[in-house]
């Protein structure tokens, strides 16, 4: 299953970009990173079947183990692409929120969008590591 991070705004050369790159290199599953302008731009066509996850401050909070289990279920059910959308400063519109398969939050605090990319990349690496039985994730 391909993991696809679709984010609004340019990350450019920054410490956050270095973190995203570091975790992207560690993820054994196919990974695609797409940047869009803050407004407009075209979201690439999805592989089907696909699941769409919107990062949202009011989204469901999950443990790393639960997140890994969800990705594993999707993979085992034949989902070809899991898309993770990070919105611009104003978040996602109502239509996108209603269409999403999951609204995912990283806690009640507000996080900078560039840092959310790095946090998501780390959690995708951690989830795929958990599914591969790697001991680093410190589950238990």
C-alpha cells in the first residue's frame, strides 16, 4: 500500500524538511510526498481503492499501535493508497471533512503545519515498523 502525504504550503529547506526526509528514507512501504500551494493547486488522482485521512486538530487521537493496526487492516483489505492531507492555516473545508475516511489529530494543542509533516512522517515510520515487528517502537 502506498502512503501519500499531501500538504499545503512549501516546506523548503528547513529543520522540519530534514526530519521529513529522515523518516521518509526509513519507511519501507512506498511513500509519496506532494506539496500544494496554500490555495488552489490540483490534488493528484488517487489509486483505488483509497483511504483519505485529514489531519485535523479535532480529529481522533490514536495510539501508535492503533494507528499501525488501522494501516495494517487497510493494507490487508486491499487498499492501494492511504492519503494523508495536511491543510493550510485554516484547515480543511466542511466538504473535505465529510468525505474523509478519518479525521486524525495529534493532540489538543495546535501544531505548526511544517512540524505536523515531520510528526506524521515519524508516525508512518513507527506504524510500518510496528507492523514489521521492529522492536524500536516500544509498544507494550
